C-alpha cells in the first residue's frame, strides 16, 4: 500500500476520503496522489488546440492548484508526501490512466451515493470508478475520526473466479490485522442448502494460507439486503467484495451488487475487480 490515489472535487465527501487516506498513509508510509478532474465539454474544444490552451482550462487549472495548496496545509496531512495532478478526462478514465501511470495500489473515494432516476441513468462518479477500475477501490461514506478495521465482511458466491480477489482481500486484512467474515447470502431465487454452502466455502478457504476468518450463511430477500443486514448484525467495519465491472446494456439489465452497495451501504465498501 505504498501509493494511494484520492480523486477530489474538494467537497466534504472527498475530504472524508482524504482523511482516511492520510491515516493509512501514516501507518504504512504511503504516498498520496491527489487527482482533480476538469470535465470540459468536448463540443467546446477546438481540435487544433490542446486542453491546456483553452482559457477555461487555464482558469480552472489555476483554481485547482490553489485549492490543492490550501488542502495540503491541513494538519492531518503533515509529514505525508502529496503528489497533485489535474486531469482533463472523464473521471473514471482519469482515474484509470493515473493508476496505470503511477502504479497505484489503492483508490480511496468519498461518496454520498446516488438514488432514484439519477442512479439508474447516470450513477455516481464513484460507481463509475468501481465499475471500471482494475485497482482496488475503497469507498468512504462518512467522516472517520479514527479509521480502524478490525472486522470486515467478504461477500461472495465463493466460486473459483473470486479466488484472485479474495487473495487481495487477505493481503488487505493482514496489513490491517483484521478478521474476515466470509459471507454467502441465500435468497429465494438462488437457494442452496446450508450443507452445500458450507462445503463450498470451506473448500474455497482451504486454498489459502489464512486462518483469521469465519464462515457465515445468511438468508434474506436479496443479496444486497443480506450483505447490509449481516454487516449490521456483527457491526462490521467494512464490506468487501468482487465486481465484474459490467458496462453498457449488460450493466443496465443485470446491475452489479457491488455498485449498489457503493450507493446504498452506510459502511465503507472495498471492491476488487475480477
């Protein structure tokens, strides 16, 4: 966890994420990359000119750097190496390219979620990053004066495609000295017996050299509610799961549980792309 990326629009939600990043950076001697995205409408761009030559771009870039300077004066960022960047991509593309360029280990983003028609047609910027990022994304919803993760839920169907992401979750748990609560949610539409579920989960966990975990099967009306209700019942500090990164028409019809949790869960959510 040497390089942490925090996309910011200088909002309260973004600063909540930055404060969490600062705590992790101090614990793990990490660098923080602060990224601000300037989304300039393409129809306003002269194809013979670069973004950097647009008067609007110059103005907003100077404004962003001024805000960066004010932000870096905050006490909670003292003694942390901060690298700032202003980008002209759409936010999910800007995050993607920044992660590739700097070999980012973790993205931390703030979100207040999206709901209703906005969620269905547009979704939050954080949701778009979760859907497309190949780097793990930690989504922060609230202010955390002290960000300690002692127990977190890893929700899955525990099929082989999730083994790579579970390995990443184990690495995260070891760094934080946290216990993982493996969770399979049983629903009326996708019901399996408890015996079958336990056998699958035990075989899944057996493949890893990690013992600080529990196995849990929870019945609920759907997977999203099951994850949130179980997490509430054990007062989990974090929810972690895989995301398939569906896009386009497939995402519209099938949805993504991880993206729904990003919008609806009150707890921090950590996602790993399959």
